[in-house]
C-alpha cells in the first residue's frame, strides 16, 4: 500500500554561481545507507531568482512504498548537477534517549563550550517535527519524526553565543581565544542550518 510523506521547511543549499536548482526529487530507501529510489519529482515553482538565498519549500507525496523508510531530497539543476539532503527516517521506532545521544554527538556537547543536559533537552524539542498524521510530539500517538540538523544548528548557535560572551580555554597545551571558538561554532552552525528543514540562520 502507498504511504503519504510530508517534508516541511526544506531549502536547497546556497550557491553562488547564479544557477538555481529547478527540481526536487524525493528518494526512498529501506535503510539510511542503502540504495535510494526516486518516488516523486517535483518542479520548483518559482525557481529561486537568487540561488544564494534559496526559498524554503514544503513537499508531500503519496507514492512512498515503505512503512518504515528513509528519505532524502535530491535537488537538481538544469545541467543535471545534484545535491542530496541528509536522510530522514519515518517510523524509526528509536527512543528519545537514542535520538538525544546522537544529537549530543552532532553538537559535540561535551567539548568546550559545553552544553548542559537542559540544553540538549531543548535541542531535542527543537528537532521534533509533525508526523505524517499531523501530530506533534506532545501527542502520545505521535510517530517520532525528527530534523536533527535543525537541532544541531540551534546547538551550535548556543555554543557560539557562549563563545562570544567571554570564553577562553586551553587544551593540549594550546590556548583558544573566543574569536577562534566563535568562528568554529558559527561555521558548524551554518553547515547544519544549510541541511536543516527550515532552521534559522545564526546572527552575531
């Protein structure tokens, strides 16, 4: 039986060659690292007039064939160049603790400037997305649906904020000042924000 899948807040990566992406291919796989097959191709309308500031887009397809599947959005331009989003899982069945642990690794939560357990709980909330039935995490019937890139972007933004406030530390005999730490955190925030489904850019 076919399944409906909705993908909210996706944006293609920024590009500075004036060549916009023209279509989005929704691709499905049984596993995160398996072979993905295209189940829907969607023409982007309107095409981004400025590819360096791409629009955020939402997609729905009723052509998914896997009850528990992995999905990527493949952005394609007129020259057949492509860029794949990070995979997202529907009906993964993992626990919040598993997801929280993965998120902690993505933001290097134990590396200075560290993030507290309260920070990580906030990031988990920030990562939760509406499931295919239109339910949110606060509903007991919600199917775990996450955008961990959005949570990671928020986490690195928090680390950058801590670095910008007043932060110096030494590690392995090297001294790191706040400008170095902030630049690293800001760069990581951008990496995850560019992959995320509608996360906000970092402001200094």
